[in-house]
């Protein structure tokens, strides 16, 4: 497994047409599952580890985001990864961070990224920063397929629409959605779970519990009410707990039944200093 910092070295390795798993490191079994799926595609696998400053707000956890390269490589090595790309901020943003932030703010994003009441309302600029870095990484890596977890559902929808809207730039790149991997008690795996205290770790189960109740509800408004109730009763501060159209992420008529068309329940909530997100398909068979 090669560890590569220099984009020019990455290009020289003829790993184009690889399976690509972009990450910010602090890897866990959720990332492991993305890599396994990429490897099953039969192509060499490239994983990037880059804590992207442009997707963090000024008061967010960029500085304290866990940087654990040694244990990340230990997780990746047995999975048959061909290369781990660990670029510097300068390599990704050669014109400087200020210029990158200006560029990110000016990006024309697909509608799913700016849908009111979701990530953009709570973390302005976050998804623009994701779009900027993911586009850069796709340009540098030149993969055939890129693997994204459903846990960051709006991110997944954004990247998919972004690639679809610019085939001239991204060619035949396929975005592969990968199911959320959960701890045995239901908590969605996340690099940020390590911020949780023992008590918060228990309270965090409210997210998966809320999603279960939402899936059992007949109507959208009952699903949303049930999610809010669980989150509040477990002491979480809800940013959103909504049911949306699964493709466009637009609001759905709250009096309709959840099963009329593909819908997705989406939650963002805070526990102390930690922000957690989770989501689930409202389709009964999933
Ligand atoms: O999901 C993540 O880890 C990040 O948002 C990504 C896609 C690697 C972009 O920095």
C-alpha cells in the first residue's frame, strides 16, 4: 500500500479508473465497508485522507478533528488498498485557502445542496466546501467509481447530482451509495462518535430509535412528531428531524402517508458539543 502526498506522484501511478473512497480519516468500520465494496468492484482502490478546511465553519471542529494516520493505515492495509492519498492543504488549494473559500462560496450547487431546513440551514457553506473538495479529488484521482456512505445522505445526493450535471468534467464516473454501518445497538458509525462521553453515547441512541419510530408511522407528520419527541426526551437539541422526498430532498405534504413515494427521514441533533446526523429510508422493505 503506497502512501502518497504529491498529486503528481498519484497521477504517475496509472491508478486512473480505480475505485475511490474519499475520507477525512479517523477511519472506522463504516469506512472499511466502503473500501470492501470498492475492492469488490475489481479495480485498484485509492482512499484519500484529507481533513478539508473549506467544509468547516469558523466555530466548528476543524482544529480538533481527529487525525489518526497510523491507525487509519493499519485499518486500510489488510483491505488491499493500492494507495492512500494524503495531500496537504496546499496541494488541494494551491491558490491558498482564502481563494478556495471564495471559490466555494461562488459554486453553483445542485438544488439538493441548498434545500431549506437541512444541512445548509444549519451549517452554511458546509456542502459547498464538500462540493469543492470532492470535485478537486475527482479531478486528481480520475476514478471510475466513487463510494459514499448513505449516513451523509444529503452529501451523497449532492455529489451524485453534481457529477450527473457535469459529465464533461467527470466523464463516466459512477457514484456508488453504500449502506450506513451501525454499532450493534443501532448507533450509526461516525468519526465524531469518539467525542461522546459515556452518558452521551447512551443518549445518542435516540437518533436510531427516532428513525425506527418514524418508519413505523403511517403519516409524515406522525413520523416527524415521533422523531422530535424521542430526541427531546433524551436531551438532544434537534436541528432538524424531517421526512423528505428521497431524491430531491424537497418537503413532502405532511398529511400524506410516508409510503406514497420514496421518502427519507433525516435527523441532525446536538449532544453537548457533538453534532450527530442519521437518516433512514421510509420504505418498509429497507
Ligand atoms: O464524508 C466525508 O468524509 C467528507 O465530507 C468528504 C466526502 C471526504 C469530503 O471531505
